[in-house]
C-alpha cells in the first residue's frame, strides 16, 4: 500500500486535517522556504498529534548538531535532506530514519543514488533551478522506474496533484508519495478538499 506524506505543514489545523483524512506522515520544513516553520511552532503542533503518525523534519545543508537538536526537541521520527549533503554526512545521525531527496533533471541525475546506500529511502523530486522542492513541477516518471533498480524505497514527489497521483502510482508503484504545493490554497496553507481528493485517489489505487 502506498503511503502518503503531506509536506510543508505550518499550522495545527492543517496537520489535524491531514491526519483525519488518512495521511501517514507529515513534513515540517526547517529551511528557508515559503513553508518554513520554527522549531517551537513545530514542537507545539507535533505534541498535539495522535500516535502512529510519522513526523518528518526537512533540512537543507544544515549543520548536523542543529539537525540533531531539532529532531530531539520536536520528537521527529524521520530526517529528510534536500541539499548537497555528501554520503559521509549521514554518519552523523544515529536516531530515526533518513530520507535523501534528489532533484531529477534527466537520467544523469540518477548516478548519485548508489553513493547513498546508508540512507533509508530516496525521495525523487523535480529539478527546477533555485528550488529545493515544492515547485509544483513534475518530472519524467520513467526515471523513477530506473531508480528502483537501486533497491531502496522510492518516495515520489514533484508536481503531484489529486488529478495525476493515481497515474503516478500505477506507473511507478512507489513506497510513498509526497505532496506539498499540489494540495495548497497558497504556499504554507493547505486546501482541505484537495487533500481529501489526493488521499482518496491514493487509497483507491493502493
């Protein structure tokens, strides 16, 4: 069954709505972004979540010490990295699971994946100059199929919407799908109806 992560959570209402609708995981962005959240605010939201919901902290080229402190304060289950972190960087972490995000421009973008064998999943996002994620742009899902040969769980991201997520799952059969801008009213504010349609589309095909 394909899992659903709603990323870019900035407020309690959106977090609880996503959980109510069936999201498996919520993402909190601790990096410069229209969806950036402070540690204190994320902590307050996470402590109000019901059990068995996975909390994911998103970081970009952050100092390991800061990542660890944030993870502890916010009780994060998973760490997700969207920067130029080199493979050796991940030896700094001994708590929680690790997701490494890759921006997929073309087939050459996949060459880096095998270097990151110590992470727990690959998140494949669309490439857009100057954007780390949440761009709303899709990429060639055939490349995601290529990435599966590296035997790591694949999380599909980049331009997913309630309208195309079914097609994406049928084509790629990813471990999970990750959506942010595709279920928003505006950056950082989720649309309840879009989240409902998105999660229903995933459940219908999983």
